[in-house]
C-alpha cells in the first residue's frame, strides 16, 4: 500500500527536474543572443549601459561605407557559391541516389569530405594551394573556396528528397513517350524542387556565415561581413557590432526558418501519400 | 532538346558526378596534399616555402635549436596541443551532462512540440559562430551581465576576470557545439523501445536504474556520435579561443593560423595541420564504426 502511494510521487518528481533543466537550457541557449539584440537598440555609446531605446547604431552601421562594401562582397560570394554548388550537388545527387554502382562509395566520401575536414585545415590548405599555383587572392579565391564547402550542404537535402521520391511517375512519363529531357523537366525537376531550394538555402547560410576560410583566402580589399565584424570585435565591444551582428543573425534565422517550413511541408505531403 | 544524353550509363554517371567531385578533388584533396608536402620544405621568411627538403617543421614540434645548433626539448607547442585536447574533452563532457537531459526531455514531448524544440536547438547552430562568441563577451566581460548585478549588490568590488581564460574558451566551445551533442542523442532515444522501460518499471526498477541499465546502454551509439562530433569540432575551433580567450591562450587552430599570418612559418603550420587532421581522422573512424554498428542493431 505504502509503495503504491509512493510511486506516483517518485515518477513525477524527476520529470519536473527534467523540465526545469530543459527550460534553463533553452534560456542559456538564447539569453546571449537576446542580450546582443537588446543592446543593439541602446542609445548609450558604452555597449553595456542601458539608457534609452534608439535605432541610431543601425543607421550608423549601414551608412558606414566599409560595412556596405562588406555586405555587398558577402552577398556576391554567397550568390555565386550557392548557384554553382547547388547545380553541382543536384547533378551529383541525381547520379548517386540510383542503385549501387562502382565508385559510389568513394564518390559519396569525396562529397562529404568538406564536412569532415576542420575549417582551419581547409583554410590553410586552400591558401597554400593558391600560393603554389600563384593564384591571386581576392573575391574569386573566396568564391572558389566557398563553392567547395557548400557542395555537401546543398547535396544533403537534395539526396534526401530524391530518396523519398516516387519512381513510378518517371516510368509513367517514359511509357507516354516523353523523351528523357521531358521526363526530367516535367516530372523529376518539379518533384525535386523543394529539395533543391532547401539545399540552396543551406549553402547560402553556410557561405554568408563563413569566417575562418574567408579570413585566410581573402586578399586585401576583399572583406566580407564576418571578416569586418571580426576586425571590429578586436577593437572592443561597441553597440555598432551589436547592430551589424543582429542583422546577420536575422538573415540566418529567416533563411533557416524558410528551410524548416519547406522541409516540413514536403514531409507532410509524403505522409499524405 | 538540342542534344540527347549519352546512352552508356557509365558515361552518364561520370558526366553528372564530374563537376562536384572534381571541384572537391582539385580544391580540397590536392590542397591538403600540397600542405603535407609543404611541411617537408624549408620556410620562406616572407611566407610560403622554399625549394628543397627539410624536417625542420616536424623537429620544431618537439625541439628548439640552441645557438650552437643542438636540439633542446621544448614542450611549448605540445602544451598548446595538449591544452586543445583537454579543453575539447572538458567541453565534450560538459555538453554531454548538459545535453543528455535535454534530449531526454524533448523525446518525451508530443510530436508537434518535439519538432519545435528540435528546431530551437538547431537555430543557433546555423547562425554565425563569431556573433555567438561575441554575445558571450557581453555576458562574461568587465561590466557584463554577470558582473554588473554583483557590483550593484555590493558582492564584489573588482572584476571577476571571467574573460580571456580557459573558462571563457570552454563556455564558448560548449555553447558553439552543444546542438551537435543533443541531435544524435535525440535520434537514438527516439528509436528506443519504450516497452523495455515499462517492463523494467513493472519489475520495480526505479528511475535511475532504468536510465543506467536501459536508456544509456541502448542509446550509446548516439552518445558516442555526439561526443565525437563535439570533440572534433572543439579541437579545431578557432573562434572561441581568439574571441573569448583574447588570443593569449592559444589552441591548435590559433597556432596554425598564426604560422600562416604573423609568424610566416608555413611548413610548421603545415605540420600542425597534418597533426590535427590525423586526430580528426581517428575520431571520424570511430564515428563511422559506431554508426555502422548502430545500423546493424536496427536490422
């Protein structure tokens, strides 16, 4: 009797501890970002003394010509790297999702290599390579380096999408005398689209956020936004950094939210079938 | 369409794979090989390497040259490597202790909430590491969010010096990589057969026994995978030590970066990078073995 009365208490208690811990954890995960964002709207010159609400640091940051140039550079690099890496990743995924063939394992390994190699190693290896072939450092060298590490990120969602795709529709297309390009254009591509968009979003985020590789392979004058933020941080805490960081944070979060919505929608659709 | 795809399946595969594979091969596999070769060449004092063969970079890992050219054991670089490994291990252990209960909590929620919580765990992972490290300066730094209230209450009258040390680096490492601990643990907890837990409870096992004897052994692959991911990424981390460690307390990647910038000793930087890659390769090998086993259990 005593035992049965004890049991519910015993089960409930640890669950509450678990809940409290998890809530604390999410607080820990988001508090630093919240502090960063709140203080970006602070009027005071000293970043950690709150006076009143103001958007002046945003105005100040975005009228700064160096920051404008850094943003333009970041976007140029990210757009080119996203388009090229997504195209390459799509082509590779269309081959690699098919039944086993010789060279499949090694091909998969090479494509996931950029995920395994630590960024600092990629950075200095790429720098050595460009030095060895006497390739001038600048935006082009950053773009090439970005394409490389964006490929696996673009590849993953595309291959996942292909793996869950209904093959019979393509067979049906062939039976109706569509040629290969028509099957690809009217059947495969529309079905693959969510995967391609998701892949492109991941590639874009990874490129815009990259710091270490850009740091090593950027020549003078090819400053991207994270490189500029780093140079500002080295000079000390300032509300301007908070403002620029908040903007970069919002870009990443909206992109990843879009990615989440797209992949959830397609999941729902596959569940319906 | 203007042209048709080639009939031969091998030619087609090659055409589709070529752009991605060749890009990664030319701009990653070859560069790493070149870097390995560089580590066996004499350093060019203006950056880069000179022609010839030299073991100087590898000798420099352990020894220093005296004035009369004799070698003296010099552990300064080994200490930096050791510090990276220790900080990496501590960050991994802390992430496991902090992350496991969170994964356990998420797995017990209804599906909709699970998705949302998992999404909340992944968001920071997709945001800039630099920004996340900088945010911690606002919290740990002089007059930061921790010190200010303590001053106000009169509990301290001088700075706690939380920044620019091993503590701040560790906090940065945990904060950066803990999502990669939670996600694999969550994945293996999700597959856990709950009837086993119920059976154990029917046999009067208490909650701790259930966790110790059933939950942990069954989701060991997820735990090991998470630990390897966090450790490998911490070992190669550049941002936490340079932003939160103030650049004074180096880790392996800061040392590497330093060789390619101010120190202009590319061969030594190359040797250090090869060492880092070796450690990562060992970690990845374990990771693949664990995930292969995990797959075998499923079948």
